[in-house]
C-alpha cells in the first residue's frame, strides 16, 4: 500500500473524506472504488501539489494494448473505446445519471431512447429484463466507467451484428473494424 497504513486506518480516512464530500465511492460487488468528488476537489489537490513541490506521474495502465483498446467485460463492451462511448453518450445527453439517487445507475433521456432505438435496440424489452437496465461499470484498464447492464449488453450485440467490432477467438479482445470506426465517427462524432 502506498500510504503504508493498515486497511482499517485507510477505511476510516476514506470514510471521513466521503463524509466531507471530497471523494465518492463506486461499489461493485465486494469492491469499493474511490474517486475524487469533482473538478473542484481535483483543482484544490493540484494546487496543494504545487505548494508541496511537484506532482506524481500520470497513471499508465499495464494492460496489453489489444485488450486495453476494446474487450468484453462479462457481456458488454469495455476498454478505451467503451469508456469513450460512455463519455460521448453522456455528453450527447442520452444518459441520465442518478435516476434512483445513485450516480452509478443510469436511465435514458428521451433523446437517448430515440438514439438507441435507431440503432435497433428495443428499449422496452431491454428494460423488462431481470437485471439492472444501465449502470456505470468501472473499467479496470482505464479506471473510468463504461456502460454496463442490459443496455451495455444490447449495444455490444448491435456492434457485433453490424460488424463494428469482431471478437478474437479464445480472447476477450474486440477488434474495431474500419466499418466500425466510420460508423462510430458518423453516428457519435467519436474517433476511435
């Protein structure tokens, strides 16, 4: 551990930071992932690092590049491409976070519903599945969320069916095709 403190001490400190609204927590199964509460907290920490005399090196994942670019995460898409799509869907105003009081759970706006239905996803049927509709799934290589849940699965199925991505045999890696790159650029104004 970087801080050289016991896990119980780290838990107490993280809880205090959470109560003070300096960090937020994403719970996935038995794991808890902490991140800064927002840009104001990041700016304050950057200012303190300048006063302290430097900054740490930027996080560089050690994930093999093929897996890092695009892969499956259970039954939905993960990796750099999926994180970029997640961010783009939010920027386009298609995903609505916090519909049940949690920033980890998403719903669709009316524009989002229309856009995903235009891709061939039956939103009504997807909502009726016995699982979470849409959620932020923390990407282990990017340390940022991609879209999980039934919506994430439906999107991966569309991407595979339309040959935007192809799955490697014997691997979780997904290859983005030239058709996929064109479609993602055309439909979402996103370079991948």
